[in-house]
């Protein structure tokens, strides 16, 4: 099974993914994998054609600051980048998932609902935390202001909307309550295993 795990900025999604990893569940980090795609020759060519050769620096690496300035200023530019990256990223995920020998895999992404990727998955997990907790976490992690955090939050769907669309919700309010967090992860892990067993019984 392919299971998405998502959550708004500051929800602690990556930490929850680490707990699933501790149970032997493979996790596909879509953000990290997407960054690697810019080095592929076919992707590089399309980026240069659209944005010019200086989108890559003298060392041959993507100039991420320049790219960010272009896509944030131009919705068409963002759409172009996504139209190039997402088909390649989705194929990479499918190939990777097929190679795993586990009952299910996780696809980690903050933008499952924003990019309308729901149909790719058998289930979706949302990691949730209160707004104040999320703001505090991001301010501490990124050393930024509350206004900067809120600007980034505004680019995502409201957490309440994502929760209503989720198959499972993990509450991650307290950074010190690992036992409760692991209990939630363990329950979902058991349900997914049972769901797989039931699928086999149907045959």
C-alpha cells in the first residue's frame, strides 16, 4: 500500500516520519527527492530553456535563491517547474515503492492536498498541531519572525480542512510526549497491517 503523510508547516511531520521509520516503514521524502531532480540532464535542460543558463551556478548546481525569486514572483513559472518535476517525481516514487519489501510505504509531503495528489494513495495521514505550537516551532527552527511564519502558512490549505480529508490524524502538540505520539503511530501501523491482511483474505 502507498500511504501519504502530510501536515502544515510546523506540525512535526518529519519527526513523526522518523517514528514510522523506527518501525521499519520506508519513507519517501518528496522534498529531498524533488531537489535531486534538478541535477537530471532532462530536467536541467528544461530549466535552462525556461529560465536561462544562470539558473545554475558555476559549479553546476541550481541557484535555489534565484529560482525561488522567479517562482514566487510568477505563478506561471511555478506551474512550469511543477509540470516538469512532478511527473518525474511520481515515477521515481512508484519505482521506489515497487522495490520495497514492506506491507506499506509512506510518501512524505506537505502539499498532498494542495497539489491534488490524493488519488495516488490508499490512505492519508495528517499530522496536526495547534497554530501557536506550529508558529513557535518554525520560529525556533528557522530563526524567523511570526509574520514570516504566517506568510508561509497562508500558502497552505487550512489544517482544519486537511483533517476532515484525512484517513488518520496524529496529534503532535507536545514535543516532550514521545510516548503518546508513539502510541498513535503504533495504532495506525497496526491498522494498516490489518488492512493489508484483509485485502489478502478477500482474494
